[in-house]
C-alpha cells in the first residue's frame, strides 16, 4: 500500500471514502483512503490495481478466516457515481451489505442485503443519507455517523437470518466510511 493512499489526516477532504478491512473483531492493516472514482478490493490478482487484501499481514490463524480470505478472489468494486456509490460483486461468492440508505428510514433495524456474484447494488445514496441527518444539530454534524458507513462481508452473512448476529462475527469484512462534508 502506498502511503499516499492511507488516511493521514482526519480532516483530509480529498478522499470520498476510507475503507477498513476486518477479520472478525480485529482490524487488519491501516485505513485505505480512496480518491479515485472507483476502487477494486480483491484478495490477490497477478496484475491487480487497488486494495489487495492478500498483501495485508494478519495474525488471525483461524481456518475459517483463511478459507474465506482465499474465496474473496476478484472481490468487489466500489464506484462513486452521480446517484450514489455502487458495489459490484466480482467474486465467485456472495457478499452481504448493510447500509442505512438501503432500507426504510423508519425501520428500527437495518437489513443485511445479499448480493450474488456478477450483480451490483447501490449501497449508498448521498441524497438519502443527508435527508436522514438532523440538519440543525451542530454537534451531530461534527461526529461520525453510521448513516455514512456501509458494512460489507465476504462469503458469510450476518443478522436476523444467520447464525452470526453481528458483523464482527464474520471472518472477513469491510467498513466503508463516506466523507459527509
């Protein structure tokens, strides 16, 4: 990973999002800052360009983590487009996504959406996210907000329909934090 691609300053506005890679409850590697309109996140490609998870040193020796890591393959592509951020599943296995802008704003719990190989989903909608904010709350605007965060797990899902209730129980997952200013 090139240092210019790693989030250096919390106030840096040049990136539109940062990505954190997790294995279960442990973040692996540094935050990956994204300035380009799209980012490929993959396990290992001979000529890949983007965020290569296979190059990250992991202390997790769990067989399940190792097995899921190897299945990430071509992974995903995050693309910032006019109508929001799309996630394209380039892997041979499903991915699972949770985002405040995918669900009904009055919902008490957010659903986890399964995206099959070869399919895409608009994982984040800026307009909808801004409408979910409380516009006059100055303190609120200064804090990170989960409405500007998307969680993505590889191969294994979580939530009401799965044995894993929390994403931190998933072997390999991403946290994508969007710049809300």
